[in-house]
């Protein structure tokens, strides 16, 4: 496997211009969607089968009374332990040689297990093609020596593309710099490959707690819950079964002459 | 722009007075770079925007009070001794003495000496320097003389106290002082600050004075001509700079020569005498103008016929043809035909309803654009909940549409905000019969020449004399660029007889232009953009793509910047009067006494990181060696600089204002242009109007472009906003019972629109002299055309709300601050 590629989205540099969102649509030939009123500049409200990059606009009053307008360009996280990939029964969702996660549209059977398996709500179902869709990490571009369209379009280098290990080092330095400048909540999200989901290949620098950006503090794969739930179910079944057996036994004891 | 966007990364502090992150996101990368290096960003804006989100300090100010803010900063810098005294003494006109008759607005109730109420104009006879026996301005380098510009400046801004800033602008005292400290303390020999502006300052009835106030603050702090300093003038869209350079404005010829006046300039000699100063670099105007006429008229331009001066269209001194003049004249039937090239005045200009009705009265209208704009369909404009439909039966105008190609479908140049001319190559052929703007214009010229071929009429001779040979049918744009650059018409030699240019060779510098008809140059400031290589092949320097590196951080090999590929103008000011850098940290250009001179056996030359903006061999102690502002006759930066509305910027309230002027009894700019238009088409709200109690400001969004022609027709961009909207504070929404997303009516005496309310914390009411004043914001991108299937791409026209009023110097409209009312629901 080649060296893992990654995208590092530094929200402290994001100016919310949405060039990434438009570049993504243009390169991937995604269609127009009639937007809904979100009450702010953000459109659309969620990832859809036609929106793979989404800039979030979060108005967050600071304790000082001043306002912070947190801007974040969100995208598929290309998790090292990817819920969508694990849930896929046909093998349509696969890991590329660069560590990114892509969906083979030809072998996707439209079962939607991946949609519910993504802890970030990234994967969407395309009703027209009957397949699941999400950010491809511009698979066609990275296999031809180009970076993803979103990173290419970003004017402030808020979205950076490169080898994961290099970017993580850079990101760690950036957090230290920002802390020195007074951003005490500056933190990385998904950079740690020993952390949740084995690390994200699209990781982030946040200026506030993940919850502020509507990101889970410690995302888990639904499959992991399945194991626990299954054990609990099995446990319950055993208890009920034993109870039943005991009951029969009592009954049996009562009718030993039958 | 005095500087270069790349250089903004060297600023220690940046004050964005415009919404740069949203409207100039690509240029904003350099602000972010500066921030990464530890620079501070201050954002001054009535609204909290995407620029504020990146800022260290957001300073909200009520729209229309910029001069109070800048005047307050100038006073703060002087009172607290934070100004750059050596710079002020040597490089500005602060030490010059003014006629004792002159009194500032502090002593005249908001008026300067010489106001004539009947003419609504100033007699400027006392607005001048005191001269010594030899005719040179008198100076007092101690700056103590009460008639010195510096003392007059202090007197003028004595009213602009911190308290006054709070009362008028609505900026809390602590916030203003924090901003003042941050900006002033990051300026000086060791540090520099830059200030950005755009339409936020220009679109006011004192637009030019707003910008002068900003420039004066930069002069006080010594922030011009130095790395990391400067006035970052951000143009409204790509190639506005190029359009102004090439005389899209009615008062200029290419290269900023004044348009000749038919009463005052009967011939070339008189024109040149009256428009050429005695000192400063503009003494060369005759060479530039004659070379321009030679470029236009070629062999037909001779010394005997004044090089064709008679063929140029001239105006009478009192005539003006600004955007607003044109539409008022059109409404009044004075104009019969109109050619709109890449412009959508049905949506984009002030009082757009008036503009549409004016166009519906034309005999003919030609629209040349990339989509069928609202202007192209002004004869059948559909109605909306706020606006009646136009019936084609009622419109007699004959409308022609010429489909035009966007930038990606043609070769050519764009001159951007930092005077940088960048060549771009066609990426695809335009579809069908679509042509580039240049080709449309070229074809019209060819056809006019055919049409007038046999004409003996005097008015047609200019068209017939015009050099118009850029290709058979399709113009070769490189030929146009070479004509703009200029060539030697014969072999040119220097005084010693050495050959400087071969016949036909493009000129390398405007210093080589001549006034004897041996050189051409369509626009002198572009001379040097194209040169010959050793084989005599044209090298297009605007197509250069050498990136910045350690040796050349300003990337002189990327494109070509006018003038002379200079990236920071007035750069003499980057060194002290003796030619030494002000500090090691801000080293840029300096005098090297050991470097070889251009004169044999002499030494001394200016060296450094840019092309010197002056004679590179002029020693700092020579006469004029400390004059950085070469385009001014006195060579000094102007605190005292007569415009039509006064030599110092003075605060007046916008024409429509919720409050009385607290600075003086003069309420509005006494020289502002307020058009009287018939049929109640330009009614104005009274001061403190109860009917129209709220301030409204209009603006643009990153996702849309101007009147929407390049964004509302493109699904990927048009879908980014659900629909047209007005931004309203939670406080105002609560008072009016308005929910986020609810339809509201915004109305002014000119018109009304129906939009959705975006209720937000990003706008807050102001406290103005103890009274709560609400301000709302409305973007102006929407019109009645758009993408099929995307209803929100169409919407009411914000400019139906704005008025036909203007600045006295350039007649720009006041669309950043006026009054409105807001009502819940569709009224």
C-alpha cells in the first residue's frame, strides 16, 4: 500500500467562501438541488447525494459577549475504521491504495447499510441511480497526480492535501501556534491514528469543542454497538431460555408420570 | 492600490474597512498569511461578516460615519504622539503654509472658507499654499505655524474626539480605543499597517473624501510606500482597474488624462498648457498625449493637424456623463439610444426602477452580455408581489442582443486591483455565434468605417482616420496590447547617437515617449508590457508566470504591473530622507552610494526589492530627492488636498439619515449632487423620519457576482442561497414580531421589495447619541431572471430602494447608507 494520503481542514483559516463546495460539484458533475431555508448562509442543511463538501456556518456567542462565526468545510472523513466499508455486503465500498474510502458505483446494490453505518451522516442515497454516494476524495484526480478539487480551489489553504504523516505534524504545530495566540480550545479532530476509528484520513483543526460543530465527541461504529447489543440479546435469550427450561422442568416434575 | 496584495503578508496590522473575506476571498489569502505570522486584523463594518470571523477585533460602525472614525483615529494618533513625525515632516505637505484667509470647517459651522450657497459650491481661492519670492511653497518644518497644514489639520479634527466617535458612529469608547491602539502602535519605523477599502467607502455622497480620510491616516502613520503598508483599494470586480485605466469613465482619456473641454481647450497646445503642471512627473504629459494620438490615428496624425486632437469627442465644462446623469437624461428623453456592454443597469445601478423605466423610453437598446439579462429583457419584465409586470405593448424600444463570450472563451488581459496586468489564454471556443466583446467592437468599427467611407462630414473624419487593423475579421488581441504599449515609428537614437530602438520596436519605458510624433503609445502607463527579444519577436510580459521566490517575494516575473512593473508605488518613502531604510525590518529600497551611476565616473544608485518609483540615480540629498509622491506637483503626500467638497474630509450625514449631524450644523455634504427627477421618481426621506426609521446598507455575497449575471444563471452558484433576503437583528425582529425565514417588506420613498428575513446576531442595533438606531442589510444580487427550476435564483431588485444622489467629485451613488422601513409580511 502506498503512503496514506489525507486532507487536513484547518477551520481557523476557513473564510466560508464555499469555493470548495462549488469546486466539488463542478469536478464531480453533481447536480443542482433546490435549497431549503436554513436561517443562515449555510446551504444545504446536510450532506446529500449531490453535495459532498459542505461549509457549515455556526453562530456562537463568546463568553465575552462578542460573537464568533465558526466556519467549517465538512467532508467525508475517510476513516481508518470505516463504518460504511465494514457494513457493505457487496464489497462495493473499498479502501484505495492511498487509504481513502470510495464506493464502486457498479457493484453497489443500494442496500443502504452504509448510510446508517456512518457515524457522521456523510453517506447519502441517490434515488436516481439507486446507489450510495459520498466524497470520493477525487479518486480520479489523486490517481493522476492531482489533489482533490476542494483543496485546489481553497484560496486560504484551509483545506490542505498531502501525505497523512506530514499533515499531522503540520497540524500539531498549528494547534500549538494557535494556543499561543490565545485560542485555548484549538484542537485536532481525528488526527490521532490511535484515537477513535483508528484516525480519520480527512481530519480537522477545530477552534471549539467538536459538539459545537455538530461532530460527535468520540464517534463509534454502529457495528461495535451491534456486538454489545448482540451479546446482551444472547444473554437475555439465555436467561429467558433457562427460565423456560426451569419452568418446563417444574412442570415436568409435576407430571413425571406422563 | 498603492501596494500589492502579496505584500499584505508583511503587515503587522491590517484594518479591513471592507468585507474583504467575502468579496475578495482570493486576495484575502495574504491577510491570512499575515495573521499566521502574528499580524492583527481589525474589521470595521456595521455587520459581523465572514471577514469579522477571521478578525481579532470587530468594530461595528453605523453606515455613513467613516470620516468620524478615520478623523478620530487621526486625532488619536496626533494627541498620543503615535504619529510618524519624520515621515510627516519630510514626505507630506504638513509643513506647508496655507493662505491665512483659509479657515477649517471647525471654524465655519461645518463649512470651509469660500462656500457659496447659491451655487452649492466652493470658491477655492484661499485654498492654496503661501509662496515665497521664487514661487515655491513656504514651509515650517517645526509644524508649529498656525497656518501650517499640520496645525490646520489638528484644528479641523479637534472635534473628532473619542466621545464624538461613540456618539456618531455608535462604537463603544473602549472598542474604539482598542482599535486605535492596535493600529497606531503597529505603525512606525519598525512596523507597518495596511488598510483595505472597497465600495464600503466609495458609495456615499462623500465617497472621495472617505478615501482621502483613510489615506491621510496612512500618511500620519507613515504607512504608504513601505512594505506591509499601503492603501489596499479593492476593486469591485475583475478588470475594473483595466477599465478605468482605459478610460471607461467619462472624464478621462486612457492613462488618466482629462477629457478635453470644447470651451476651454480649442486646440492641442492650449489643452496641454492648461493640463500640464510645472513640476512633478506629469510635466511629461505632452509626450504621453501626442504618443496616444499617434497610436489612434497613425499616419493621419501630423504636427500640422494637432495629431488629430480635433477628432476627439469633447465635453463642455459643465457637462457630466456619469451613470446617474445618463439615466436621468434617458428618463427625460435626452438620450435616444443606449449600448450596454457587460452591464446590467436594470438591477445593478441606483434607483433601478428609474433606470428600467428610462430604458423603456429609448428608441433603441443594444445589450452585449453572456446571458439574457434583466436589461436585455427590460421590455417584458415579469411582475412580482411588489412590482407590476411590463407589457411589451407599452414599450416602443427596439432591443438588440449580442451574445458575448466570458473570459474563459477568449484571449486577453485582465488588469486587477493591484495594477497587475495578467494575460489569459482561451480555454474553449465560444459556442455558436457568440463572440468576444473585442470582436463585437472590432466589427462595429469595421462597419462604421465602411458606412462612412465616402463621407466628407467633419464628425466622421475621426472614425475614418482611426488605425483599425488588428486582423482580417477576428482581432488579434496581442496586436491591441502592442498598440497600447507603443512602438518606435522610426529608428530612435539618444543624444550621443546610440541607437535606442529599431523602427517598429515596442518601447520599453514611458520615459522614451516623445512629443514629436516619432513614438506611439495607446496608454503611457502600460508601456513596457511588451518588448522585443533578440530576434525581434514580441515578448508578452503580461503572460509571465514566474512565481515568487526568496530573492523576489513580490514576483516581478508574474504578469506585469503598471507603472514600469513597480509593485509598491511611492516607494521612495520606504527609506528615510538620507536614503537609509527606516529600519532593518522594513528595509525595501535604499541608496547605495557605492553602486555605479548612469553617469561615467560617478557613483550612487537606488537598489532594493522593487523598481524605484523615481529616478534611480537621483541622490537623496539632491533637489527633489526626498519627494516620494512624484505624481503631485510638490512631490509630497497631501493632507491638504482640495476636492470639490473641501481640502480636509469633514463628516456630513448621508442624504437620508436617522439623526442630526452632531459635528456641525451642516447636515449633509453641502456640495452633494441631488437630482431632481420628475414624476416623484427620486423622493427622499427626511432626517429622523418616523416613516422610514431604519438605516439600510446594501452589499454583495461571496457566492454571487454583482447584479447576478455571472452567478444567478449558474445552478451551482445560484443554489447556495435559498432566496433573496434581508439581514435583521434579533432586537428589531422582536420589536416587529418577525420570525427567521418569514417574508418581510422593505420600503423606501422610491420603492419596495419582498424578501425573507434572516434574523441574526451578526447585526446589532447602534446607540447613537443615547438613542437606539436599527440598521438592516440587504444584498443586491437578485433580479427577475435566473435558473429554471430554482425559484430562489430570482427575486426582487434591491436597487429599487436606493436614490439618485451622488458625490460631487465623481457622482457615485449613496447605496451604503440610506433609510427604509421594514414591515412584517407582504405589504
